[in-house]
C-alpha cells in the first residue's frame, strides 16, 4: 500500500491551546514535511484579534461525525419535526 502523500492539519494561534483558541485554519501538509517530521508554522491573519500572527500545527480533530449514531439521530430528529407540522 502506498504512503499518504498529503495530510490535513489543524493550525491554531501560537501560545493558545487546542481546546481554547480564538480562530483556526486547516491546511494540507505535504510529503516533505511528513517525511522530515516537522510541524507546520505559518504566519496568517487572525480575524478575531485583527492582526497577523504565527499559527502552529496542533493535533487534528476528526473531520466529520464521530459515529453513525449521531448522524442517524440528527436525521430522525429532523424527520420527526417535519412530520409534526
């Protein structure tokens, strides 16, 4: 099986924690950074603080739903609401 060539990463402002941050970006980490085992660090604009600052790579959260139960319960709730009208 081939290695992943790219990887999605979560960028948060430097000095802020993963759980408590003002703004975030998602970026694609290329194979070069993955092989060198380097963390990404980009200077980006933070619209909350209205200033350019360094954003560093943080542990990525899962993109999408946690499990299929959540997805089905959302659909069921929406359908129940529509049928009640």
